[in-house]
């Protein structure tokens, strides 16, 4: 079965967002440090990605940050705009955005649109859309389905996750 990357991303985002995190970071990060494997200058889409972020800031978004990972090109991490409007602090990739529960309705809507388009089934196990190495690290991932993630009945609890970039999510 072909596992499209957007479905991996959708399920992972759903999994991370729809489950509560207990670790809350209120203090700003003082310094930015990234893995040596991130080299935006050699990424083939560096200029395009940065141009898109800059366009959104030019349209009025105070600050925007994104991290993109692909098997072919690795990580690209970029941002544009300000972290703090009050003192015009430049936004850096290490700054945190507290979206809290604001993103849940958007994620659920995206999943329901995929369902309506026949791309996914709500009762499909998440293992159908995630790589095996990810499934092996999630308790009950073999039996948890998309509907359970959406209704917070999966039994999966996330305290915190530190990704390869050192971010706690």
C-alpha cells in the first residue's frame, strides 16, 4: 500500500494536537541551536520556501515559522517576521508558538475533508498511515483508529516529545 507523505503528516499532526501535553514552556528560548544536518543553503527549495514566508509577512502576518522534512531533501527550517511586536524581536526558528486548542477544529476539518473525499476511513487504524518506525513508538498504535484520535478516546497520552530539532512539542 502506498503511504502518501501528506497522510503521514496529517495523522501525526492530529495525534500530537488532539492529545494534551502536560509540559508547558512559558519562557522564551535564549539561543537557537540546530542539528548539523540542517543546511537551508543547500536545500533545493530554500529560496522558494523563504520567499513564501516573506510574502505572508508582507501581507500582514507578524511572524511565521515552519519546519519541513522530506525523505529526499531532509529538513528545512525557516521563519520570517517578528517574535515580539512590542520590541521588534526578530523571529528565529527556536521561538515557540502557543496555539493551544485553536488548531484542533482546523485539524479535524482537514481530516473530515479527506474522509469525504474517500482518501481515508475514520475506522482505519493509524498504522495504515504512519511509518512502522513511528508506530513502534506509540502505545496501542496497532489498534487505535482515526476516529478515536478525533474523539479523544484513543487512550494515548503524550507528555512531551522532543524531535530531532530539539523542540519539545
